[in-house]
């Protein structure tokens, strides 16, 4: 399914590697400097440590727009993301 998806806000699957020796599947994706999980984890740990992290309103808007645009594309193609 990932091979067929083409949208700027959905990560692209480049190749699939099968390792028959250790019975594993490896997926090669485009490089992403950050992923949403690491951003959430960073802010969650800062909050627990009572550190103030300034998050620009524009960055929040940009992240939210990217998430919603990707979800809209998936839902338009009758695909549900497993983590939603």
C-alpha cells in the first residue's frame, strides 16, 4: 500500500529488502530530519522536567496543517492510519 501512496505529507517507501537468513523485512523510506513522535517526546520530557520550551505559533500551525493534509489524502483514498 505504501508503494502506491504519492503525497507530499505522506512518507515515501523507496525499497523493501527481505532477509531470508534471519527472516526479517527491512523498509527503506525517504530521509526525514524529524518525525512527529520525537517532537512529541521532546516536548513531553521538557514539560515533565518543568522546562519552558517556546513553540512558535507558526510551527504549530505548520505541523498541524501537514498532519491534516496527510490524513485527508489517506481518508480520500479510503485508508485509515493505524495510529489514529
